C-alpha cells in the first residue's frame, strides 16, 4: 500500500474538487436542504461526468475503479459541503452488491443506470425493533410458486422518494432446519402494497428518511439477488463500502468546517492582530487538522484493503475509519463554530445547520458503541459482550 496517490487518483481528486465548487454548500446545498429539495442538478451532472459509477464495472457503463475512487469523490464533494447521501446508498452499497452477486439480467437492468445516475436504488435493512442487530430482522420473504411474497417494516430508509427500487433485506425460511436466513430482494418503489411514509427529522438535509410498510408485496422470482441462503456474505459486501463512504463523508465535512474556521481566523482581527495568531485559537485548529488526517489515512487504508479483496482486514479498518472520522468531523465543526464565535451560529456561515448531520456520524451507518464492540471482540480478542 502506497500513501501516495497515483497520478490518475490525484487528477480525479482535483477535477472533483473543481466541480464541487459550482455546487458549494452555502450557494447551492444549504438553500435546498432548508426547504427539503433534492440536489437533482448535482446528481445528474455528477452522473454524466462518471463520478457516480466510478466503482462499477466498465462493461456496464462504470469506471472500472474501486471503492477507493468513489470514497475519494465523496470526500471532495463533502469538502465543499456537497456530499450526497445517495452516493453512499445507490452506487456504493446497492451497486457493489449487484455487481458482485446479481444475475446477468440484474446487472444489465440496473448497473448502467446506477453508474450514470439515471436510476437510483435505496437500501432497506434497518427495522424499528431490530436496532443494530441485523440478525434479528423480522421482514420475511415467502416463496409462493414462481413469486416471492414480502412482509415487514423498515425504518430510517434514505432517499426512497427519489429511488426506482429499494434493495430490501428480508429473511427466508430454511425448511430443513426451521431457521430464517437473510436474503436480498429488489423491490420497485411502485410495487403493489409497498408504502413509504416520510419520517419527521430535525436535520437540515436535502435527503429524506422513510418508514416502509410491506404487506404481501409480491415479486417475481428474479427479484432475488444472489442466493436465498447466502445473503449474510452478500450483505457485508455492501456494508463495508457503506462504512468507508461514511468515513469519507465525515472527513470531507470536517475539512469544510476547518477551512471556514482557518479563513475566519486569518481575517478576523482583535487587538490589532488576527485571532489565528493566538494559541488559544491556533492549537485547537491544529489538533483538528491532525485528527482529520489520521481519519483520512484509515479511510484510505480501509478502501485499499477492500478493493484488494481482504474482507477481514477491510472490515476492521472500515469500522475504525468510520469511528475516527465521525469523531474528527464533530470536533472540527464544533471548533469551527467556537472560532467564529457568534458568527458561527449565523445563517451567513451555515455551520450550525451542519451540526445534526455531523452528529449522525456517531450513529450511522453503525453506532460508535457497535464499532467499539467489534474492535474489542475481533481486534483485541475480548469476550463478546452482546
């Protein structure tokens, strides 16, 4: 593993950074987020430029690169306050799973659209009662002749109003043992008996969250992705990229906050000198810079391990990256607001509107407590605590 990005990666990073300035936080993202409007123009142009599908196979219209490159793109977009949650969900989770485990027909049907942004797929795993325990999901899929029948409920599902389908995690009965096994199904959002209800959230964001109700949703046999009894491995093929992308988003958000703080600290003068000349301002910002760089390194390590096929190493690094990036991002935003003082709470700078979104990083896509459980058990070899 090299800590120096290739010329192609550096050029990609630079081009995305230039592109993102046209869709920056204050002028484009925040005004839409405040009224709940989607970032349609940003999504469509990013798709045309090939940014959304950079990790998907070339034969299906993607860039043929990896999660590293997609995370790089998400970080640079987020560094302008323009990171899109649907990039995490549609190409990173759903696109990766379908590219690895989908049938030829599923790949032909979905991957080109996911790559250019003309199709969007949401991801449905979280349930009101299962919490972080994905082994306890209660949404079931029953085989009925040539069809599958799904019943259950999902919560905190992002972007359903913009999606063509939701990749639903359900459970199928193993008639030999009586156990329920997880399985993945492509459920069109216009399917009969599929109902999406928007959740009321106190987050300033352009994406909405939904509760899903599936009451005898009947699907054709080809809606099943991969095997009905092997979805745990298939599921984690999407969850590790989700953690890496979440980390990249947090690092980018932290970079944005730090840049605002540094710019202000250089320009704001009190007692005839810039406030950034005082260690009480400078040292906390320097600490934020160090924390963000460390989180970024772990995110890059996780992406490299994932793209190289080291699933075990990627799982550990992805969890650590997500943890480190969330903490660094929250610290960066808090310190930025503190640096600006009262100005940090004004609409002019928009930093306080980021607070809830930064705080999400400690909760989703996996809580900091579950990351610590993972590290304690798998990295340190301590007894399982749950």
